């Protein structure tokens, strides 16, 4: 399904700003995604997953409440609320 650029451009720019500002502030989020058995959602496509700690999901849960990550988490909210 193709979506007209006008419908997504604002959201794209907003997300890009969050990512760029996070990088500029030294915030590099290692978010494994939802836990699915032994494989974590975002780690399934990552070539570097073997370099991560085995309890990366637990580590993410501990860090997710950090004030520095709130813009990042808000960026994900619409994606998590898919119909």
C-alpha cells in the first residue's frame, strides 16, 4: 500500500529530529524490542546480536524509564498502536 508523502512527511521529520538530537546528545538506544521466546523483536535482523548481553531485555526494561529516553519512547507510541 502506497502512502502519499504529504501524509507521512511531518511524522517522518519529527522522528528524524528525535533520532538526530538523540545522537547529538550521545543517546544510542539499544532496544531489543518485544521478547519472543529466545529471540528479541529488534534483534532478529541485527548482525551484532551476538555482541549483546544475554539479559538485554531486562537491561532495556531497567533503562526504559530514564528521562533521556522519553522522546524516543514517544516516537514509538504510534507504531505500537497499530489497528
